[in-house]
């Protein structure tokens, strides 16, 4: 029991746990829609698109979250604008902006040797360095994400399955898509400081995808994703403490591992169900 609970008696590990839990809840709300709509590549591009804003904010001594939000917003607007062209698919627009924004960020970073350490934090996060002010910011972000998810639920649901139906019902799919991009941006910007941009998708994608094996209703998927994200956070911190591994990367790795465990368990369940139905039919 001491092996399980001793790490969480340390104050910075407690803050890391709370930070990871808050990030898990935010990512459960946004990540469910990302998985349903197949927006993972867009989210990945947006997370890397934050680099120029974060680099400029760091060099100017400004707020990194503001710089990240502005840069991710520019990325989202660019993808939306280029995605309207009929000459190429939206994936092409995402790929172009992904490479362009990342290249600009690296160019900016290359002019500041002192930014190298901060770049590591940007990519991989530092969950063990979460401060009380970070927890407050995450709590506010969670409140905003919850309100947006509740108010936009009907429009997001229609948009996920049939854009034409959403338009017919007067749900304004273009506005709903823009708001959904805003929700995704909020989740990424709020989370990158904790687990980093390269690892944020461990909590944004894996828990909702794992929950979809066991639930079909969206609120239940969100609940399952939140529980799995919290489990990944606690387990990742525990493993990191005892094995001396990077905390953010360990949390993300556990989240992905939970997805594969869930997929395997679901396959065993389906196989057993099929066998039982076959026996019942033959008898």
C-alpha cells in the first residue's frame, strides 16, 4: 500500500495528479468529438502550429498560453479557409499549414539559443512542474469546455453524422464546426503545458477511442474517456515515480496502452458472445 500511496504524499506530485485529472476531463469533452469526426490529424497539426506563438511569447517575455492560443487560432482559420477550395482535400490544406507553421516556429527558435530548454517543455511537457496558478487556469478551461459542450451538443451530434441534416435542422453546421475547432484549440492550449504537444493526443484520442468499445451513447463515451484519462494519469505518475521515467510521456503511454487493452478485451467479449449465440442456436 505504501508503494501505491507514498508518491502522492509529495506536494508536487499531488499538483501533477490534479493537473492531469483536469486535463483528462477537458480532453474527454473535446476528444470524443475529435474521434467521432476523424479530426485527429487536424488536432495534431494545430498542436504543432502553436510553436511560432509560443516561441515569440517566450522570447518577448509574454504569456505562453496567449501565444499558443493565438497561433493555434491562426492555424484553425487557415485550415478552414483553405479547406473550402475544391482543388484539393482538407488533408492537403492541413498538411501544408502543419509544415509551414512548424517550420516558422523552428526558424524563430533557431534565433534564440536560450529557448532550447523551453522547446523541450513545449514538446514533452512538465507535469511535475504544475503550479497552483496552472490548476486554476485548467479549472477555468474545464468550465468553458463543459459549457461549450453542453450548449453545442445537439449541433455537434448532427455535424458528426450528417452535415446536410444539421443544415436542414437549422443548426448552422459551419458555425458548429468553428465552435468545435475552438473547443479543440482550448483543449490543446490548456493541456500542452502539462503533457506537451507531442503527447497531448495520448489523452485527447486514446481514452475516447477506448471508451467507444464499451459505450455507444456520447455522454457515456465522455464519462468513460474521463475515467480512463484519470486512470492513465494516476498510473503514469506512479510508474514514473518508481521507475524514474518522464512523467508526461509515461501518462500518454499508459493512455495508449489502455486503448489496446480495451480493444483486446472488446474482441474477447465479442468472440465469446458469438460463441454463446452459436451454442444457443445449435441447441
